[in-house]
């Protein structure tokens, strides 16, 4: 799957707009829109920022799906909630979890 198609798929799975993805990734919406409009490939730092915004690693981004990870229902629920949080909420939750 092409990089831009993969970004779109992951964005759409979350029900996010380009604006939301750009905000979560800490990049400008114009930069993100230009990637799609001009069919440009993102630089590694931009792709890392997009992955961070999506809450995944570069490794997960490029995984072909054959490396199945089995999550139980509680883990899935936790990840689904995590994906709806903004950057500040994620940081606060991580701090809370580290103190437990």
C-alpha cells in the first residue's frame, strides 16, 4: 500500500479530518493537504509526526498485517479511547499510569 493511501486509511479508521490529523501530528493542515493534493511523499520527520499523531510507531505504520497482535477486549477498548484523546490528555494519562 502506498504511503499516502496508508495515511488516509488510518485517518479514516479514526473518523478524523485532515485538520484533526494535522493537529494531533503537530504539523500544519496546509502541509498535510499539500501532501495529498500534490501526491508528494512525506519526509521521514513528517511521517514520524503523523505516526505520533495517529498513536502508532513507524514500524506499525509499515507492518503488512502479517504480524498479528492479539488484543483482548479491554485492551481494544483502551486503545480506542486513547485514539480519541488529544496530545495533552495522552500526556496526562501516561503520567497517571506511570505513578500507579
